[in-house]
């Protein structure tokens, strides 16, 4: 299926690795022009070198910005060209007991995970509406529906992303602009892979065996029975980015591997 994404320009926050990088790779494969983002130019340059091997049909560049710093975000927004596809992907997470989560932790998570998408959407969505075409996608999580007891502050931000996406979609009536969110499940991102590798080394265990054990014990309701690969999230994002997905708007789509056991 041709997704008709040639010559569309996409910006993906937090995209030098993991899900964001996989999304950039898929969009480039479809012929889109892609602007990636990371906290340092060094990370961006390394990611661009890898992405340039994907396709010679499209163009890739990057803008460094730390989304915990509003000033850097404003500079990033000012540097962006007209954007057809906005992927609000940047985010942080950690395991922490509720009693240990400080006010500063709550504000930091909200600043990065929620306000990043708010600021980018506020700047870019009106231009999409004027042009009559655009895509805004929030990379949320099943943790925004089934809040983890050891990541309540993280789950809160993912719930907020779903709410914002749903509200913004109501501003797109009569246009070919859509706003959706994705409820991703437990994904084998670079951070997770590195953590499991470190544990395996310290315990003298096989990485694949430990990976399977952790997936089974921490995600017992998973129908997939394994970690989701970043590319599997990217597949859905790429479809939602395309003109073929116009009838899907204001939706929260699951790519959770069946972890959520509610409709």
C-alpha cells in the first residue's frame, strides 16, 4: 500500500533512539522529509548518519533541544519549517514509590512529557488548520489507562496526553487535519535493552532468557507474550501519519500487545 507520504515534512521529538528513531526510519522509508530531535547535537549527528542509510529519496536533519528547558523549546519551534506531521514522542520515566516522588519530580515529568506536546501543538497545529492538512500524534502509553503503582507520576502524564489529543482533535472539524494518541505497550527500547543487559551481566544470565522472564512477570496480561519492538509502534504511527488515515481522528489507538484487558 502506498501511504502517499512523499514530500511530507515530519518533526519527531525525542527521536535519536528507541520509538522516535524507529518512527523516523519508517517515515523516511515512505519518502517523507524528517526532522529529528535530541538533547545534544552529538546524538543527533550519530542518528542522522544511521538514518541516511535508510533512503536516498528523502531528507533528514535534526535540531537539538532539551524539553526540560522551555527556552530551548522556543528556539526549536522558531527554527522549524512548515511541518505536516508532528509526532509528540519525547518523554521520561522512572520507577519510584509514590511516597518518594517529590514536587520537583511531578513538575519535571509534567514539563517534559506533557508540556512538550502542548507547546509544539500550540505552535504547529494552527498552521496545519490554515493549510487544511496535517497530522498530530501523541505517543502515550497503556500506563495512562492502567496506572502503574510504581510510576504514578509517569502514568499521570500519559493520561494527560490522551486528554490533550482528544481535545485538540475537536478543533480540526471540516479539515483534513487529525489528532490522535497511541497507547503503546511495554517496548524493548534502547533504555530497556541496556537495563536488561546490565542486569544479565551482573547476574551472569543470558540476555534473551532474562528478557523473556521480565516480560512474562511484569506484563502477565500481555497477549503478545513478549516485549513490543519499537518498529511495531512505528508501523501504526506511519499509517496514522498518512492521508489514508483521515477517518481516524480524536482516537486513542492501542499498540499494547494486548496488555490492557479492557475495551
